[in-house]
C-alpha cells in the first residue's frame, strides 16, 4: 500500500482544552494551593460520614415492603432480636442452669434496648391447678434434687413453645433470646450499640468456657459494618500499591507514578467529603467505592501522561507538549468521564437505595478524578528542563519496541481476517446468551458472608441445631374488631399454621393459637388430649382474660390491640433466594385457596425482605443497564457525529457485559446486589477506551485517507494507553476477590474478566467492524 504524506497536527488556539492548558500553566501554584485547601476541607468533612446496613435501608421511601415493615412495627413492636445458643453436654444440670441464669441476668441488666430476656431459667409456664390456672417461671425455684430436675426436664421437653426455640429436642443445645424495644427515633445507630455489649459480656472470664453462637439482625448489621470498615481502607491501600507498581512498570518515572496516585487518592477524599456534607449514609457497597474510583480514575491520568510522553518523543518542550496533550486528550477524557458518570447515574433507575446512593457517589468521584487529572498531572509534568530533540513529522511515535510490534501484529490480523474475527465474536455472543438464561438471583445477606467468619458459622449452627435463623412475620388480618376471637377465624389460622409446619422448608411456627391451646389444656387438668382450640367465642375471650389476669406477658406480641390482627411467625433455616420464593409462593397459594376471602395476609421480616430484594435486583439490573446503554449510545452518536458510527461503537461495549454475564450463568455465580451494578459499570468503563479508539481512528482516517492506515496509526497511538488502563482496571477490580463478602468478591472477578474482554473487543471486534462496514465513508486515493 502506498504511503500517505502527513503534515504536522495543527491545533486550534481557540480550542477550550488549549486555553485550559494555558490557564493551568499560568496559575499552577495557586491551583495547587487551592487543591490542598479543598482536600483538607473535604477530609475534615469526612467525620460526618454515617453507615446504615439495616434491612430497611435497602428500600426507597414509599416501597410497599418498607410500608408493611413499618405497619408491623406500629402494631407489634420491634421484631429484631439477639439469639444466643450454647452447646452443652446436657442443659439439665445444676451447674449449667446456674451458669445460664447468671448470664441471662447480666445480659438483661447491661444490653441496651432489651425488652425481655428469655431462657428456660425464666420462661413462663402455664399450668392448670385446682380452681383455675397458674402462670409462673419454669424454674421459679431452683431444682435442688435430681427428682426436681427431672420434673423440670420433662416439662421443658414436652412444651411445644420451648422446643426448637429455647431448647433442642435432645436437650444438648439451649438458648437465650433477647427481645428488643423499638429504637428511639428509629435511629439506625441504636442497633449497633447492642452487639458490642453482648460480645463483651460473653467474653468475660466467667463465661470463657461457654461455647456460644450469636445471631440476629443487630449482630449481622454490626458485622457487616465491621467487615466494611476493615476492608474498605485495606483494599484501597492494596489497590494504591498495586497501581503504583503497574505505573512504575509502564511509565518508568517517579512523577508518572506519584501524580496519578495523588489524583485518585484526592478524588476519594473529595468524594467522601461531599457525601458527608450532603448528609448521605454509607452502606456495604462503600467497600467498592474507593477502589473503584482509584481503578477508574487513574485512566484519565494515564491517557494524559501517555500523550505527553508521545509529544515529547516528537521533540516538543514541556509546555508545548502539555498544550498539545490537553488539546488531543482533553476532549476525549471529558467525554469518557461523562459517559462513565452517566453509567453510574443510571443506578438512579433502580429501587434499591444503596445502589442509587452508590451511583451518585461514583458519578461525583469520576468527575472529581477528571478535574484533578487535568490540574495535577499537567502541573507535575510542567516542571523540569526540556530535552533537545529533533522535531518529528511522524503522527505516531517511533518506539519500535516489543509492544509496538504486538500492536502492529494485531492490526495485521484485523486487516487480513476481519470476517473471521467478526464470526468468532458472533459465536461467543450466542454462547453468552445461553449462559444468561442460567443466571440466578441471590439476595440473602447471610449467604454472602464467607464461611470462615464467626457470624456465618453462628448462623449455620443455629440452622442445624435449633429452629432456624431466618423468619417470616405474617400479619393475618380479620378486618374487624375482635375478629381474632372468632372460632371460625382461629380454625382457618390453625389450618395455615399447620400447613406451614408441614412445609419442608419450615422449622418452627408460633402464634396466639399455641397460647390458646395451652390454656385449654391447663383448664382441663393438663391432659394432653385437650391441647386444642376452644370451641366458642366466649371460651376464647375467657381464656385470654384468664391468661392476662394470671400474669401472662406474651399476648401483646401475638395479637393487635383491637384483636383484629393475629401474628404468625414462621422460622426457617437460612434459605437461598430460590427457596425463599418457593416458600412465600406456597404460603400465598394455600391462603388464597383455603382462607376466607375476607382474611388478608401481609408478610414482613427477614424472609420477605430478601424476597423483595431479589425482585428489585432483577429489575434493577435490567433498568440500570438499559438506561446506561441508551444514554451512552446517544452520547456516542452525538460525539462521533454519526448514527452508524455511534451504534457500531456500542457493540464492543456491549460484548464484554454479555460474555461476563453468560459466564456467570455457566459458572453458577449468583446475581447479587453488588452485581446489579455490574452491567452499567462495565459498559460505562469499557466505553472510555472505545471513545479514545474511535475519536483517534476518525482523526487518523482524515489524515491517512484509508481504513487500514488509520487502524495502524490508531493502535500505535492509543493502543498502548488503552492496554495500560485495562491492566490497571483489571488489577484494581481483582482485589475485591479478597473480600469476606462473596458478592463483593464475585463483582471483582467478573469485572476484571469483563474488562479484559473489553480490551479484546476494542482491539479486534471494533477494527473488524470498521474495516467491513466503512462507517467513515469512502477512502481517499493516496499518493506516493
């Protein structure tokens, strides 16, 4: 092919980026002082940051699941609890009972927001006596003799309310249950004061020999925050060190390492400072934010540095090189930042509050990183003496190293085999579509904890030794005052409770029916055959009245004040999302078929919230990706000033998302809350290099006049920084694989996988499409 004559690039002095370069070089010292001042200010404002990982924090205001949750709290109080299990040789021994009794008293006296502490040492027992009933503590008096202990043991193991709740059927595992008062002002900070006190008491020397397992919402909430606080700075530090090593390997100059690292660190501080000023809360997703901003934000700096070095290779002085650099990459960097920010802002289309907030944080962060890159990097490289070099007219730097030879080989492969390359990518796309259909959703936070963590081990122990660690609270509504006292309603409630008890996923149920049956048994000389419901409304009213006047304290937890709503609690093992959907669907189906249409049921508690989250994850992934794709496609069409070229440019951005999600399906990796962000983040990041590639390709096509020549020059100019940014991104994301939260680890691995495929798509799929479809128009006849 004939060689095309080239002319030196003519930069418009009125170009905004050129004027920006002049402004930065003129005011470099005041600008650096301003950066330092703002950094100190934002760092100070980080003191206002707050964390919220509560269940309700996942839902936006107005969500039906959140509204039901609040209705339940208004009716029955706080459903949260702390559940402590103890493995013993046998609970019914004097030393063990005394030990557990002292511990229960300690917990009741010291743990904040405790409403009641239950164990077999103080649980209420209903017994019929001559002339009526008595309600007293099971161990009102400590058993002094083996005979007395045996009586207590038989009573406990024969009581349905105790089994798989406070004692295991074999008597070897016992429990202490801490029921909690509503938190004052519904403050999320309140629940985080509970776990440290519980653990401090359990760690005291007198209880050191006690093998215990502690679960509950306050516990898991506290441990999520502990993991977040531990991993966020750790991953940030590892990412910084790793990126520094990569930068030193690529750039080989100290200032080329220091400048980008300063940019990304400051962008993290500025972003978190702004979050503190705005009064927003942080959540588990904050683990991703600093490392994400470092990995993504470093790209702008690398493009600036790479172009600056290319300009110096052509013999330009520092100031001229900086001016030309910003003129060349300033506009593409701005566009890449806007597309990445648009991808993050697409999370606002989801109904998952932490994802929405993460989108806002990340959008602020990438814009901040661009501003700092365009200030800090040019200032750093403006200092120093100019090296005398002969001016080169060559549009591409003449390095001729191994990397340039590889890029030249890539160009040659594309030129010779564009149809074969396109065919390979088409086959991979079809295979990925098959994998996409296999993707399953997982939204159970417990399942996301590493099995090596004590909190995960505690939940697994409760699931295997007691009545399960998850629960669904069912509000069964009669729609009329005193409707719960209607025997017909109670029969239907009994049929529902019996169905749930028989369900293979259910471990334990509790309701007002258990109390009424026990009362009926007690009033019939404690005979087991009378463990059944009273037959008339009058009997129901009488039993409830007798229970309260005898000192019973559980009724207000089981029925509403007006007796129009009954509470049914069902406990299960820690279920995955698929089983949760089956469980809820089966209960709903039974209720529709067997309950009177006037009876309405509502679900709340951990299981329904996980179920609702899975639906939000599925819809959120589709909405966020769809919004990101449309927004970025429109921007690419506008930027490239061609509908055809804009659509072509989106193909290499869409491909890495499809192949990664397809791989998730084949590998059995669940779609979790962290991976809701995956599609939009990848397309938002992948488009950055695509923008640099297509803008440079169009410029080189105008210069060279041929698609093949433009491809060679494009790969030799932007191919190197595109590769290096891919390495930094993949390395940064891979750090998340170290997380003790599996969905964060999965996000990191899949993001790294997708980013590598994004590079391959830019190097092979995009060139093949350009060569075959020729979206820039006809080639010019070149002259020798």
